[in-house]
């Protein structure tokens, strides 16, 4: 049984913010990035701060995945209360949004483990797209789901807050994407954007670059705020984990030995049942000839008045 689920969003937000702040301070002190709004992933691109960035962000990705699963089970439990109402579309919407959210969590894990300035920068970029794209879509679908479940399962205030955060995230994602594309096109072609993590003010597209990085930080804060709206809902939820043994033993070899021993015992009993008893005495179950001979002798004894000695 898992309780205190309302602390999950708090832990996720605290750990992620701590990751961003520590890696930002560390990378700036080492002069690995510019102090003015670097990309979040750039603060964890170089070693040794990349070790801390990867470890903590992986924890954040796992907590994000757990939060989305808890939200799905919460919706499932609430819909199960109305047995006389068909919630087919709500169930599908909940499942679909959860799968999309899990893609976003997987993208965060890719961003954590594949640095931007490595040879596998394409994997890092793919993870960033998965983190922000499906992440925004998850917030949108969950906001729609909240309105469809209102007012029986959640209040109008919660719906409005989630919708406002979602609109804010969509706007931030659009500004971030457009600014990043503009900065990439204006950046001099002789500069390697994956290796050079410092943008200088004299570079063409520097302003667009600042817009892109600033709204990346803003978009991340929007995700934090959205997860915090689950606190009140998770406060009324507990998850049960049920274990069911498929075999009495946990060791595979022990299970096989017991199975073979049982087969041999059954086979032995069948053989014993099929064989006649040879040495056992015969108590009145002899052949018909022996029974007739005993009867004849008994008649002779009766007629002659003699006795057997």
C-alpha cells in the first residue's frame, strides 16, 4: 500500500529545480556556459557536472512517470464508482494521455543521458523534442479530461488552473521553437552549435537565442506548476500492490526437482496398484476347486462323526 502520494509532485519539482540550479552554478563557475540564460541541457553537457545532471534528471524522469501512472489510476478509480454510466471515451482519453506523458518522461531520460555536445547529439535533440512536444500535449489532454470530469470528480477552479497553465506552456513552446529556429539560421555556419556552448553578443541571432533559452526555462516551470495541481487529488488516493505467487518456491531448480519427484511418486503408485500381491496370505479368496475340496471334507466329517486330528 502506497500512501502520501501528494508528496510525489513536490519531490519531483524540488529534485528537478535542484538539478537545474546546482548544474547551472557549477557550469558557470567552471566557465563551461554563459551565465546569461544558457540552455538547461548545456549546464550538464560537460564533465563533471554532467554526472550530477544525468543522475538527478533520471530520478526526476522516474518520478514524472510515477506521477502520470498515479494520475491514471486515480481517474480509473473515480470512473469505476459509476457502474451505471458508460465512461468509454473518458477511459480512452485517460489511457492515451498517459501513454503520451510516458513518452515525455522517456524524452527527459534521453536528455539526461545523451549530452548536447557529444557525438550522439541527435539522440539528445530527439529526447528534447519528446520531452517538450508530448509534454505539452499531455497537459492539454489532461486539462480536457479534467473539464469532462467536472464537477463530479474535480472542481471548476482546478480545471481553470490547469487550462491556464496549459495555454501558458503552449505559448512558451511556440516562442521557444520559433526563436531556436531563427537563431540557428542566423548563427554563423563556421561555428559548431553542438560544441560551442557560449553564445557571444556579437553573434548574429543572439537575441533570438536568448528568447529561446529563456522560454525553455519558462516552459519547464510551467510543467512544474501543472504537476503541483495533482497534490489535492493525490491526497485522497492510495495505491495497493498485490503479489500473487505462481509457484510455492522462488528457485527454478527447486521447482523442477519437486515436479520430477512428484511425477516419480505418481508413477510408482500406479505400478504398485497394477501388480498383484504375491506373498500376502489368502484369506478365503482361493480358487473354486479349493473351496469345493474343503466342503467335501467337511461333509465327510459330519457324516462319519469323526474328527480331524
